[in-house]
């Protein structure tokens, strides 16, 4: 059983279940009882929490991350320390990681889908970088895919403020080695371009279905990031457009100065690419010749061995592989052809009536002709004879229904419907792409043509906003969707303050920039007025229960002698019956000590004073007319050392004048007025611990 399950942090966050374990912390699904919502609580691991410097950095940097507010970043609600635990309270996301999504698909993602994801990742990074925050651990495992296809970047657990000191790879195992930038691997200073390198690796993996570098040890993989260039994505997946390949490789440039200067710059290139996927590649570095590719098995080597191998590889000229193989095959063919006529020439000449010279010429000609026929028929015919070619029809602009109604367009070719994408050129339902491309030639007349269907122009649809944080919703609708948002505020007994109650547009409604939408934001539950009842003659213990049920607070409880009321019965209340007050209002009481002892001389009886409903003049019990006047004193309790809700109990003599929960985050110096006579001992308890005791003279 996990030691934290069922634990209450800061008297607010209840730990429900473990939902994830990382290198630095454990993440729990929790309930925020103050706002009545589910959250994710990330608790720092004990072995890291023992380092005071690490705890301080963790706390400071987490607070910096909490200032981020972007629809593609998991929100951080709170950063705190409670009961010896350092933890972060975050938005709870229902979905799967991008890594799980790719594994579920089992194949490289369609390049349009990859752009959909990487664009949102870059928006999140651009927002973080603009506030000086570098993530340092961008990888598919830290990117959450929601059910609507949107993504959120999570786990800024090792994020560092840009100006903070940088740790080396040998000092701290920070970042995932398959996505780490070369400067991180070398322990050099990192900035936003390091995140862009990792984002490039994520894009590479989405497009190709594999990582750019593999190895048996983390050190070996890290060294490859420093010294090697990955295989071109188009060699692994020819369907990747050249311009998209160039964007990916630029993001993964080993030299930070050769990468994109910012996330916005990379986003700009991606937007241009989406408008013109077939455009020419700009600013692309010259590729290495294909002959220089050398395949080697992955080996575990030491750093010194790897350095030596790298140095030797640079000094040793690489022999082209394919031309040498072709030359060898050509030489073997030449030797085989040349050897056969030579054997015939060594045959002894036969005696014949035909002159020997003429006979030899005829034999040689016949043999040569037969050899030519043999070589052409069995060896070279396939080389010189052109295979029959079939032209692939262009299906762009047709609908699938039109092709079914007119089979002559396809002929013997087979149609396969692929994905649906947005298209500005083709209307909804029309074919906007095909593989193989139209008007190209193939040798198989029954080749399958895979077509992409247009979903029409890319449109925006109203997202689900009810129950979401109003600040995030405003950012999404105004900045991302370009809508004009009108706000209204209402009380709600079910929706927490600051969250959206309702929206004028239903989820899924098509919207355009400039459209108007109204969202209703909750002001929290409305405090209904409480009607004070008549407590006179009721035992004080019952009064405490009744006051609590009404949502009020018992204040001071002062005893006086009374001939009219029994012991512990209320003889006076500070607020008259039937008065309406706000919830949480404090009511002071006076209770009966019973009749005065017989040894005490009784004064002449005087008319009893009945309680008055007028709250401006407190009801005076009869006993006060014969006793010394009571004096009111103020007792102060210092709550500044505490956090959250604390249990405060105040005793004056043997009488309990206050006992209730107090929110120390709102009240640092708690005060309570008490009324009494003579000298009494004041005892103050906080969370059932005696914190202070002193005599108090009521004069």
C-alpha cells in the first residue's frame, strides 16, 4: 500500500491513487476539496528531497513554471511544502501520451498528422521561451494527446530558468538521451534552441517511425547526437515531402546557430509548407553522396575508443560501395563471355572438301551468330526490351462516388481510400492527393491507387469549455480562435469560482475569426443569509451543534449566576432571534451558573429584564444587575507560523470561549473578544497543542 494514498496535504488535497512514476517525482490523482475538482499532485522523491539546495531550486523553478498560461501547456495550480513533502498541484489530463499514440498506430504518422502535433508543441515552447523557461526534456512521453486531438506539453520537472546554472550530463541524468540536444550531452549552456532540437527529434520519429540514433548505452547514444548525422527521413519514408524533411533536419542541426532561432521561426516555415507542400526546398544543406553510407552494427565502446574510431574514420577515405560491386559484376560477365569462344577456337580443324580457311570462317560465323542469339535471348533481352508501361490516371478533383459511377476512369487500377485532410484547393469530398501520382507510369496494370479525400477548408469548431478554467478559455478563444468573447458572471452551487458555467455556442459549432461568443463564469456558491434562532434556555452543548448546523460560529461563552435558568443554559445571546446574518457570523453567549450560593447576601429583588430583540443593545441577564459589571478583553492568537486550516481553542479559566477551525492563510493574527470579571488564566491551543498560557485581569 502506497504510504501517501489517503493522505491529506495542507488539509486540502486528498491523495487518491498513483497514476505515474518519473525520474524525479511520483504523480498522484488527487481531489482538491476546497475547489471540489480532481487534480494531479506530483510529489518529489524522498532521495531528492533530502538535498536542501535541490528542494529550493525545485520550489523556485516550479513557481516560475506556474506562471505559464497556454492552452498547450499543462497548468500548474499550486507549489507547496507540507508535512515534509515538496509537491506540485497540476491540471489532471484525461488522455494518452504521444508515445503511446504512436505505439498504438504501429506505423509512421501521416505527415499532415505529424504537423498537427508538432505545431501545438511549438506553440507551447514559444510561450515558455518568451518567459525565460526552457523545458529541457521534450519527448513523446511528456506530450499528452487529448481525445479531441489537441496536445498539452507536460512535466516541466527539470525545466530551468534560462539564467540558472547548467548541469552536465555526468553530474545529473537530466533529459532523455534519445531526444537530448548535443549541447545538453556535452554539458554546455542550453537555451530555447535545445528544446527545438528535441522537438525536431520528435518530428523525425513521428515521420519515420524510428529514432534517429540508437545504441546499447545512454552514453553511446549521446555521443551520436554530438558527432553523427541521422539517416535522411525520406530514405526511411519516401512519402515525406522534401520541404518537410528540410524543416526537420534544420531543427536537428548539431550546431545551435544552424537551427531555427525560435519556435516562432519554425512555426512560420511549417505554415508556409502547409500552404505549398510541393514547393522548392529553401536553404537546404547539400546531402552526402549515397556511396558514403556505411552500415555498422551498434557496439558498446568507451569514450576513448569512440574518439579514436571517429578520428580514424575521418582520416581513412571511404571507398564507394555500389560502383565497385557493379564493376565486379561487369568484369565477371566479360570473362564468362570471352572464355566460351576461346574454347571453340582451340577445337582442331576437321578435314573437309571445303577449304580449311573458308570452313573456319563459316564455323566461327555460325558460332558467333548462335552466341549472339543465345546472349540476347537469355541474358540481354530483358535489358533492351522495354517493359509495357501503363499510365496512372489523375483522380484529383473527382469524388469516390463519381469513380464508382464511371469505372472507365480507373480502368484496371484498384482504388483505396486513405485519410481525410483539410484542403483549400479542393472541395469537401473531392480527391486532393493520390499515390502513385497521376500521369506517371507503372508496369502493373492492376496497381492500387491510394487517394486522400478533402475535408474542405480547415475550419475551427467550438471546443468544450464548460467546467474549464475561465482564464485558459479566454486565451484559447481570443488568441487561438480569434473570437470576440463577452463575459458574464453568476453564482453557482456546483461550479467552482473562476470556471465556466455555460457558453452561448455549443461544442462542435463551426466558428470563424471575429464571431461573438458569450461565456458565463462562476462566482462560486452564493452565500444565503442565515436566520438566527432563539437559544435562550438551551444547554450550551446543544447550542454549539445548532450554531454549527446553521453555518455560524460560537464566539465567547461567559458564565453568570442566574435564578431563572439552570446551569449551562444560555441566558443571553449577542444576536437577537430572527435576525438574518451572513454565514460564518460569530455569536457570543452567556450561560447560567445557577443561583448564587446561599452564603452570599441577596440584595433586594428587582424587576427582571426580559431579553430584547433589538441587537443594538445586548440582552442583559438578571444576574448582571447584582454582580460587578463584566469587562471585555481581546485575546490575540498568532497564526503566522501555520498554513491552511488550523484548530484553535481558547479557554478562560475552565471555560471554553472559542473552539473552531480557522484559515491561517487568510488570518495571521486571530482575535477574540471575551467578557469576564476578576483574574482568569487564558490557555490557547492550536491543533490540540498548548501554545500559550497567561493570566488575564478583567478590570
